[in-house]
C-alpha cells in the first residue's frame, strides 16, 4: 500500500475536504464523522454533548458513486481501489492516504445507508459551508443519523458504550436542530407547517418498533428529542397544538401547560 | 459536479484500471491503519491525543465557522 499512497500535508481530513470542494464535489460525510460534526456543531446549544462526544477514526466514509470516487482520487492525485460487492456494507471503493507525518487514513465511498432510501437521504441532506475554510459539504440530517444509528444498534447483537454514546449525542443534536426550527418559525423565517410536519415525523419514529425497543433496552427517553421549554413557550398555534396533542398526551414526563 | 468530456474519459479509464479488492482486503487495510497508529504511540512517535486530533475532520474552532445553509429544507424533508 505504501508505494501507492501520496502524502497529505498536516490537517489531514480538512485538506482532503478542501481539495474535494475545489474539485467541484460536495462531499457527503456519513457515519461517525457526521455524528461527531453534528455534536460539535450543536455543542454550544446543548452543553451535555461535551460529556458524550462520540469518537472518530481514520476512516472517513463518504456517500457517493464511482464518479465521485474517481473525481476525489483525481483531485488528491491518489490511486484508489474498487471494492468488489459482497461485503456486509455497500463499499464501492477506497482511497488509502498517507499523511506527511506518516499516519495513514482512508476515504471510503458507500452507496447507501441502512434503512434510508438514497432519495430520502439526498433530499433531506444538510448543506454546510465554511467560507473561511473554503469547504462545502453535505451531511445526513441529524434525524437521518439517529434513525440509521438506531437501526444499526438493533441489528448488532451487543451494543457498545460508544453506540449508546452516539445515540444520546444524536438525540441532543436533533433537539438543538428543532429548537432552531422553533425559533425560525417564530420569526417567520421558515413556514410553521414545515416544522410541525418534521416534528410529526420524528414523533412517529419515537412510536415505531425500533425506537420503542431502543427506549426499553437502553432507557432512552424520546421526549428528549424535542425542545420542550421552547415548545411550552411558543405562541405559534400549530406548534403549540403539536406539543399538547402529541408530547403531553404521550409522554408522562412531559411538563403540563394549560390548554 | 461538472466535468468536461476529457475529465470524464480520464475518470472512466481510472475506474477501469483501478485494482479491485475484496471486502476482506478492505478490512485488512483498516486493520493496518489502526496497527500503525498503535505502533506510533507505543514507539513514542505520537501521543494518543495527536491520533485523536488526526482522526477529526475539523477543530472545534473550525466547526464554528460552518453555517447550515438549508434549515427549512432539512426540516421539510424529514422522513
């Protein structure tokens, strides 16, 4: 492998994503790196996240096709391998890289995520841009990350503390995102209806079989997915109705407010 | 992604010429990467903290520079 791999300057993944953006790609970051990014992104709004930070590894998993793989490899001037189908995960290919300090990392391309259709994931993808860094990337929405994590946990025989850590982190990330949604709906930046539809979908998930199973097995309180304080205070009628008809009616631990 | 015909042809050639590996070989590559980092730590060439930092996409300060461009779409397309 050593003779194939080019050297990356320090900054590793950041430089790689900058190169990808420069090549016209909007890398679609998934897996533990997506969970970690959301955790750090929302940590200022959810202080508990700092106690739960999920770990990341040297394998960056990007969602994409073979042309994305070839484009990134070209931009990095790196050779790549294609992976034959048949493994437990749909990995299309891998770009092995060696940084200038001798450390190795890998970029893997996968075709799909478990339990989510490609259309679903592409349409609901979050676009994040840093003008300072010259990076634009996409991430699965926090709710997609949560669903995938929940399904993957269910599929595994034993759960590690790290899995639970990641799930708890994603619960808080979703709450932070919905809190931004409530604020945006109150200032009429986004349509209230769209926020309610999103909350209804997330609520329906909490009542699904995998979610109920996770709640029972790991003592996950799905009410934590919702920004209860903001929902209690909101003046938006539809949002308020959702809070009363769904959360108050379903979760005994949900605080009561007069109708 | 916009690529011209020449780039597309180069991509097709690169894809055709790329070595194909099995999933087991991929797992082996992953294992090699992890082992190399363990060796770097045990030989004193790297601190565990350094390995953690290398494994992250961005620093906390860098993450603060990102803006979510499509909150409404993310919420509207929640499925």
